[in-house]
C-alpha cells in the first residue's frame, strides 16, 4: 500500500514550502527530504500533529506546527516541522494504517514535553534548504555594518532620525524576503559592537558558573534563590522552583543526552535535551547550591522521566 502527502507551508507558518515527501508500505513509513538529500524508514506506532506557541522577539509569539512520528512508548522517532494540510494528512494516516493523534488543541507545555522525549536515533527533517554561507559573509557584514553606521550618523547629524528609522524598517522587511540575514548589520549597525560584547559577557558569566548554556539559548540562570530560569535571546521561556535538595541530572541514554532538573523527591521538573558540557554544569550547580549527578540511564527510567516531566524545551 503506497500513499503520499505534501505539506502546504514551511517549517513555520509563512515560510517556504518544504520539500518533504511521505510514503508508506504497510506500516513502514518512508520520509524523504528532497532539500537536504536525506531519507529515513521507520515503523511508528502513531503520528502526532502538533501546534504550539513559543515566545518571539519583544512581546510577540510564534506558532510552531508539524508532525512527529512516535514509537510505542510515546518517544519521538522523527520530527517533521511544517504546516501540513489536514485532509491530506488524515487520508495518508488512514491508508497507511498509522493512527493520527491530533494534538493541536493540546497545551504548549504538553506539546513541548512530547517533542522533547526523543527516541534513540531521533532525527528532524525540515524539508527546506539550509542557507548557504560563504567565507566572505563575515567580511561583507562588517563592511556593511560600517556603511550603515556611517549612514545613520550622517542622517542623525542633519536631524533626519525619522528617515533612518524608515530606511531601517524597510530594510528589515526586505531581509525577511531575501533571507540574507547577515546583512542585518546594515540596518542595525549597533550589532557590529553589541553582539561581540554580549557574547564575551556570556562567556565570562559561564566561566564563573553564573549561567550555563550557549549564548543563543537555551541557557540556565538562577534568577533568585527560589527560581531556576531558562533563557533564550528573547528572555525567560521557562522557570522551575528551587527547594533544598533540588538536583540536576546530566543523562546519557543510548545516543541521546540532556539534563533533567529534579525536585527533592526525584520527580522531574524540567527537561532540556541536547549537549551540556559536564564541567560547565559542575561550575553552575556548585555556585548555586544544587546537586549534580551524571549517569547513563536505562530506557525505562528515561521514558518515565521524559513523559512525566511537566516542562520541557524541545
């Protein structure tokens, strides 16, 4: 039995149509990412349709949509971001004999928890071309930033700040269309100075154990003696309470790794899959009075923690 569906939007609403194709042969699902030149075959127990909001820049939020292939334990085998066309997806699921769970009305916390619970061999197929970068981009962006800074200063000296704001707004709109994000410094020349300074400050704080995680996030900071906060560039995206006995578990399960923040009873409060350097975590937990454990955990323990964690950042 063969079936095929095509999405109608990109990795997020408003982006280009991904070149992702699904076919089935019995209960075997084959996913082909024509943009990335990758494919995978798997036998999922179900498909999970998700739709949840995340914080964006300022007070804006954005919606992430897609479909995830789940194994019998509810762990994500494959994540397929995109705004999939509902009738096509339902028809494909019925013909392939793979149950479809519509989670578009689930809370954002539940959707994130499901997507963060990854199965061994987890993959994500976006179906959109990876932006090509060249060795000239950095040099060109610096030159463009200097030119933009000069233009901003000139317009300012003749009292035309309104003109600069108009040029900047128009430029950023055009950048969203042409996707040359490195040119952003033309219209925000302050990035030429502030970004290296902020990156250096982040590294300095990480070296002292005040924070842990990459500059773009997610990274951890103890906001107060009672709150552990997860940040991205846009600000706080999650918080958990900290009590005496709260601990951090740096786990490895098969080819997966990440951290769980556990309450004094050992129940999960927060799940952050991904690579977390042990030395950096040790500095952070020691500075903030948290316990750190580093373990390779079995499947049953990982499944229990991941599927019962109230907050997760996929």
